[in-house]
C-alpha cells in the first residue's frame, strides 16, 4: 500500500498551526501515541518505562515534532497497519518512526516546518521511510534520492564547510596583504 506524499504534507500543514500555538503537552502526546499504537495491536503500545527511556532526550521542540507526527498518524492508519503486517516487530513503529524521528531531526523546528515546504517534505519522506510506507508514484530508489537532496543537516554542514573555507581563504589573503604591505613599507625607506 502506497500513500500520496501531498496528503501527508497537507496533514502537516493543517496540524502545524495548532502545535505551534499550543506547544506539546507531554502527557497528552504520550497518551495519544499510546492510543494510536494500541489501535495497531496491544503488543505495540509502549510501556511507560519504555516510553520514558526512549523519549528522555526529547527537548521541547522534539516533543512538538512528536506531537505533530502523532496528530497526523491517523491519516496513515491503514498504510501503517499494512506495513506493520509485513514487519510486525512490536514497538518498532513508535520507537523508530515516532520518538526516533522526533529525536533525529533537531534542526526541524515547528517554525521552520511551517515556513519551509522542503523541510516539511523532508520530514514526511523520512517518516514514511521509517514507517515502511512507499510513496505513491515513486520507486524506493527515487524516494531515497529525493530525500538525500533534501537533507537539511547535510546542506547545513556543506554551508558551514564552505563558510569555514571562505574564512580560511580570507585569513590567508589578509596575511598575504600584510606581507605585501610590510615589503612595500620596507622598500619605501
């Protein structure tokens, strides 16, 4: 079973204003995640200590990302159930596709997701990949290729590296200019 990427993106766009306005109530988000997981099967619902352990490193933005995912998950229930039938490891979905994704994408703040279509697309593609749900009209290779091009962390690292290289080059040019100025001053006398 495949899903349309636009449907997931639309779900994010609809849910983002509420998450941005109200933030994430940790207890409510946990309860909603458990309710959703319970709908997949009793063995899938995380035990409180498991959820505490898995989510201990979530900051407020991480909880907001998790709240966003939990809010949009009902749109994908059938696809998640189908994917889960193919790979029925209990706890895998909530641990990897929900809490894990919220932890692994710290640059994707709710404000950034609201303002940036490519960042919403990156989040949606990552989520669908972790859920094991193919995107309608795309081969798995095409989906991975598109996700690689959208990788914000990689793009930011490349920008930082370019800025560092430019700073190094500027320092080198300044030293050359200082030497040239020193030689010019010496030749003057």
